[in-house]
C-alpha cells in the first residue's frame, strides 16, 4: 500500500459468514467483498462440488487472511439445507452472517407460454433455498443473540413485469418472508434484510438474459432507464458488506432496491 493511499476499511474483522449460491455471479462477488471487509472465516455453498471447490480456491488466492471452506449441496431441499448449515457451522465455529444468493436464474417468459409442469420448479428454485437456509441457521443465531441474514431477490418482487409473473411471485415471497423474519428475529438480536436489484451486469445470467429474444428486448429497454448507470455485481456486494456491518446495526426488515434508476419502488 502506498503512503498516499487510504487503508481499506474492514468492518467485519472477526466475523464468520456463509454465502449460498456463492460459486459465481452475485454470490461470489459478495463472498469476495466480505473477505475484503475482514471476515475471518467464510463458507462458500453451491450445488456443484467442483464449482464450490473452485470458488473457494479462487478466494483463497486473495491477500486477505480469511479461512475459506467449500460446502456443496442443493439448499432448495430441506435435508440438504440443514446439512449445509450444520457443516458450515462446524467449520466456521459459528455463523454470524448469511448471504443467500440462490435462485433467480430462470429466463422470463409470458405466463401463457410457461408449461404448467415448470411452475413448481421455478418457485422452488427461486425461493426455497433462501427460506430453508434462514430457518436452519436461526437456532444458533438465537442462542448467540446476534446475526445478520441478507437475502437477494429482485425488483420483480415490487414491479409487475411481462414475463415475470411466476418469478415475481417467488421474489415477492422472499421479500415478505425476510420482513417477517426480521420481526421475529429482532428480539434475539438477529437482523434480516433483502436486496431487490433489477438488471445486474457482470454475471453469466445477464448474458443469458440479453441473448434471449424476449427478455433481451425487455431488459435492453430497461437499461436505457438506468440514468445513474447499470448496476454491476460489485455494487450489490458492497451493499451486502454494509448491511452486515456494525454501521447497519439498526437496519432490519428492509427491502432495498439498487437499480441505477430503472425503478423507484
């Protein structure tokens, strides 16, 4: 560090974290930001063992002295979510921060064109992992009388958008779940907040969205409304760090949009 540069703030020194959906995109960006902010130990979860190990190895290459573990498993299944949380708690000693970045990878499609048999899967992939992991981590956080849970949904929770009737319903469920969790958890020192971004650049999912004929046309038009700039995954990650930090100790139950001006909901 040069003599003229400012030291990096590390408000999370001594904290531990579990990031689900942390093997790529927004989740991995959040994990990276948490490590940069001083998290001492962090567990990275994803469905694939190979991707989880690769993400953990990538984080371990950074200069920050955090202990990094991979804990693979599909947390949209109840038994797996419980085992992932138990394994993370065993490796970390305790879990202070949970960032749930699972789901949200289905391409928008008009309801009339969505096969009936796919609706159940869309709902499950989008919202169940966040609910199940939050539930699984609660007992230990309640015993510790502290904890921060940050769920990542999308602006579809607030803004009705063509092609996002099922996705939006699931995102709205995450938002209301998190708000209720905040009300129930506050007496135990647990905070819960949810982020609802619109378009987020720098992810594989963004590329998939833009390459699809229907969603590409929809979201290219939306990008033109982002007068403050289209959101990057790092923007979300920095907000996650803030919400997990002591500076946000009185913030709970909030549904926070970060959209660059696409919406004002």
